[in-house]
C-alpha cells in the first residue's frame, strides 16, 4: 500500500463519536485560534478614535449588541449552518466554491480540461441534481456563464480577490494578535517605557512563531489545542465574574434596539466605529477554509458548544465592567486586561500571549493552503511545497511564503506601532473575504444546489447587506491604515493574474504549434533518426498532439529513445484524485513505435510523490495499459484526429498483472530466481533506514499475447537502461505589434516570475541529473 492511498483515505474523516470529538478538540488549535483572540482588541479598537472617551452605557450597550448579533449571524448562522454544507468533497475555502461551480457549469478557464475528467469519482459526486428541471433559472444562469467568457473571467477574478485577501490577512492577523497581547504590559509600565518594549517583544514572538512552521500543523495543532481550551475557559469564567459582580443586567444589551439607539446617538462616528466592531468575527473564514483538515460535524460541535458561548460571555463581561467604569483620560483602559481581576492579570497575560500565537497559526495555515491551491490550478508561480504530515493530506509548509509573511508582519508592526491602525487594516481584509464568499455562495445555491433563485437572492441580500455595511465602515478609513490590505491584495492579485494570463498564452501557443502525428510517423531510418536505449519522458502541457518542443529537439538532435512517453501532469478541479484513477494512458502511433501518452491527474490538494515512486507508478501504469490493450491504435477520445484513446490506469502497481511489482531487502541473497530471462531487476534508491529493491517481473500468463509480452519486455529493458526527462525551457516574448500593456505583462512580468520561481522540474520532483532542457522562444 502506497503513501498516496493512505493519504487519500484520510482517516480523519471517520465519523465515530470518538473521532469526531477528537477532531473537535484538535480544531480548537487550528481553526478557532484567530476567532478566539478577538476579545483582546475589539472594544479597544471600537472605542479607539471614533467615539469620544466619555462613554455612557448607551454606547457600551450598543457596541455589545452589535458584537452579539454579528457573531450570531455571520459565524453561527452563515458559516456553521449554511456555508459549511458547500464543501467540495470534504474540502473548503474560496477555491472549493470555485471548484464546485466549475464542475456544475463549464466556467473554468483552465486550458487542459477533458471530458474524461468528468468521470472522476469526486467530480461526479455532486451531479445527482444536475438533470432536475433543465428549464429553471439555475440552468439559465449556468448557460449564461458558459456562453460569455467575460463572466468566466469575472468569476475567476472574484475568486482570486478572495484568495489574495486571505493572504493579506495572513500578514495582518498575526501582527494585530501578538501586538495586542503584548500591549497588556501597559498596565504595569509607564507610557514612555511601554512603547519601547511592546514592539520589540511582539517582533521576537513573531519570529519564533514563523520559525516553528516547518514542524507542521499536525504537531502544533495538538500542542495549541490545550492553550485555546484554557483561554476559552479563562475568558468565560472572567466574563461570568464581571457580569455577576459589576452588572447582572448587561444581558439587556443583547436586544437589537440598542444597535439603533447607538447609531442614532453617535451618528457618523458610530458608523465608522463598526470597522473595529467587525474584528469580533475575524477568523470566521477559517472554519470553512480549514474544513479539509477536519470534518463538518467536528467544527460545528466545537463552535456551538464551546467557542460561541465562551466568546459571548467574554464580551458581555467586558461590557459589564466598562458600564461601571467610564474612563475619560486614556483609551489604554478600554482594553481587555483592565476587566481582568488584578491578581489574575499576569497569568492571563501569559495565556493571552500564547493564545495570540495560536490565533496567528490559524491564518498562516490557511495562507499556505490557499497558495498551494492557487499554484495547483495555475494561478500562482511554482513554489517549494513541503508536506508536513504523511497522515493528513492538506497540511503543507511553504518556506518562501513563510519567511515573506514574517518580514511583512515585522514591517507592519514596526511601521504602525498602534493598535488602531492595525485594526483598521485587519478589519477591511476580514470583511472582504466574507463578501467574496457570500457572492460565490449565492451562485452555488442556484447552480450547484439547484435551489430557487429567490433563496439565493435572500442569502445574498441578507448577509451581503450586513457585510456591505461593515465594508463601508472599514474602507472609509483608507488613509488610517485600510490601504495596507488593499496594497497587499493588489500585489498578490497582480502576481496571480499575470501568471495565469501567461500560462494561458503559453498553452495557446503550444496548441497552435503542435506537431501532427503524421509527422512522427514519417520519421525513420531514412531521415537519420536513431532510437537509443532507455525511456525518454517528454514533459508537456498538452493533453493531445505532439508538442513543438519535441520537433525542435529532434530537428537539432535526430535521435530519441527506445520508449517515448509524452507526460502531462495536470490539475483537475477536484480536491483529490483516487490512486486508481490517477493516470490516463494511450498510444501515439502504431504499437511498434513504442510511443505513449500519459496524463497524470492531481487534485488541488493532492500530494505529489517523489521521483522514484512516480517513475515506478508511471512504468506500471503503462505496463497495465499494454497488457489490456488489444487495438492497433486505440479509439479516439475527442474530435481531434491527433488524439489517442486514453485508458484510465491506477497507481496501485502491486495489483498489476502486466508487470508484477515487489520489494525485497537489498541484503537478501537471491539464489532462487526463476525465469532469469524474463526477470529484470531495477534498484530503487534506498532510504537510510530500510534498504529495498524494486523488481519488475513479466509473468508467463496465457492472458498476455506474444506481442504484448514483447512490448512489456522492451518497456522493462528501457526502464533498466534509465529514464531521461526532456523538459522545455520556454522564453516568452510578445509578438511585434502587441499593445504596450501585453508587452509589459509578458516580456517583463511573466518572465520575471518564471525566472524566479520553481520550474516544472522541481514541481513534479524530477531529478535534475536526469534532465535535458530544450530551450525555445514563444512568440505569443
């Protein structure tokens, strides 16, 4: 059993009560860290600069009423009861919604889509409602999106905006969480001393936090869950104490009447303070974005039974204390720590710092996941991705992004050194992501769920109006700090869109300049073409036809290998592809040419194997195709005459009959090897702990005809001779006569990203020592 099979089954989806409760406990340290940190700074930012320091109970009750209803309507009603149901085969996040829409309507802009992809198990799992009433409004909306390319592009742009905002939030949330936790020192220090201690202390904590990321979410999740649980119990107990000790009637503020009363009295300043109040729901998106690490039920249980009541008690307790202590002289005394009993402040201060680290971890994890999904779907340059857990498929670490986030976080803290500016910036990032989710979710309700358009409009208007109110309050503070998430999102959006645009142009050039199969069939000894031993693996983005890079290679070096494989590694709009559905294999030309096309399909959350394991699976899948193929050319899959029949072949090589696969200790003596003429041994690069040998055995089975047996022998011989990866190194240039914008985007933008990102070789884990790069200029 391979690692990939183990990862795919994902044991964390077990629905037993013990597993659900364990996952609910783990989710505290990964999902809810950010949301549970918000009591540290919500009141402080809300009363920071928009409402006068002289506060009466009307303002305090009004803010509490806004907080209560915002937490109830957005995280509880919207996310827990509605959005979590829109999972993509157990995965969540902005790209999960986009993936659902791409599968139910042909709105994807990915160039290498195939009809065969729709036969994937996870692709068709939600298709049961597609045939219901083709003449309803949902079908009309689907046809509208499929017909107009501008709508497809707008949908992609909306998805990228949401993804970019999450990445921007990954910079701002750690900064504000850690800074607010450290600001508790203000109650025990003079103002002059405090400002010289808070910033360095916050920077040191952030550096340590980002240095821990390479250990992975699984380890820190177990380590962080007790911290969050302790924090929630502490703020709940302190909240209850403040309610009963200072103001038992603070529950009256839960009435919506106090919201209208608050806005009526404070008017414009009260509306602007909503930008600070909305911070009470920061981190809510993590419930959906990190769904793939846990399960719907576990996340719902953790929020409804523990997180939600604890947060409400904490906010009510702070309001009860403030209602009896109307401070006039300093906004410092509006923070969380002032409501904590004096003898508990230092223990709570330490727990709060640990909690801020956990809160930062939640958004950092989400940022890594988003960038991996964007990269898999061709919307972000290739980056080094490290899978930190062999048991949990979605947990990754991206070193380059990690250190970039750290530097940006440090720059934000050093640049602001003020909680109000940080709050203004974080608030806009939080609400923008939620607006994008609301818009995409309304389309999912109609197109994917086949519900009435009236229901989708109600969802969009109800939640969209609430979020639009908060968005307007946050964007008005553009000069007071809200410009930062806009700048960060714009920077990442430009990177994503330029890369996606360049990728599409490159694919279009490959399609327009691909070589017909007849050209390959015409090559032979008369033209000086020599077949050398080994396997030549040509990496291409094309799912059909012969790439121009191959003709360029053969023209300049008239020789290719005894076995030739055109390999396309592509992503499909599903989170995972089952191992038994991994490869599509077909022939290129007649059987005697020994040329094959292999398409390796991966979901946007799948784990890519290392080079040796990938080679073994690739050879075994082709061997299984040879064993089962009885045609001369195969059947035609699409309308293109250059295409070949693509047979679905899995990666479970131990079950193949064409070439049996087994492993032995390399130190074992092979004295009883039968059929030495039919057995070829290929040594697998051993690991340090366990030395293993991979053997491909062609069995003497009556079900395999002589032609297939000869072809299998040739395949094994070629594998033994070695595999060479032929990879195109493309240099893109805009055509003469192109607009200046296109020239800037292609000649400078895309080329700069390509030169400073990981190419296709590391992306599919090809050993560089076996790689032959063929350079070619693309005029697009």
